[in-house]
């Protein structure tokens, strides 16, 4: 178990870059740091989701994980869901987004498949909000949910 934790720690150090101010371009995982244990985080997450009227699709009380049902996140009808892992002193949040209707990208029909939510240039270096589309709306929704879980946020790029 100890070796697994060491390997996992090294993996995160090698494949991730974190910051806790303006969301890092390309960030696809948000860590929320706190002082709660895994069970307290799990119960807290469920409470916040209930207050925000976000329904739970799957929850695992032994692994302290929650997956939400799809929620509408933009005026285009795009849908997103979030995967939440509750750990000792942290909550990990990531998600997927898909168009609510048929969409064409490069002349090809695109529907039904989830794309990992990531921050694709949502802010300029000066912190000014840029593009507004399904992908930025999805990251905004994930970022807003993370802020509901706490104020100590770290944005990561997970390459897997």
C-alpha cells in the first residue's frame, strides 16, 4: 500500500501541474483542499449536490466516490456530468461534456460521446474571460461546483 501511494504521488508530480489562482489552461482536474476526512468529505459533497439540485447517478460509500447525473450547462443544451473522489483532506473533481443536440465538427456529425472537461483558454494571462461555448460553459460549471466545495482550489492537468 505504501509503495502504491509513493508511485501515485510520483505519477501526479510528473503528469500534473497545479496552481491555485487563475485556472491553468488545459486543466482538467480540480482539487479542493480542506481539513475533513474521506467520509466527512463524501457526506459534505452529497449535501452540496443536494443543495444545488444536482442528482447523483452512482455513489460508492466504500471508495468515497460520486458520479452525478447529466445536468444542462449551457444555452446550447450541452450536458455535463461530474466524477468526484473524496479523500483525506481533499476532494477531486473532474467531468465530461457532450452536446445536447447533434453537432458538426469539421463536417462530421458528433453526438452522444463525452469529452473530458478541460480549461481550453478560458482566461487570458490578465484574467479576462474569453470564448463562450459548450466547452467553456462546462469548465465554468465544474469550477463553480468546485468553489461550492471549498475555497482552496488547485487546478491540475492529468495526461491520462
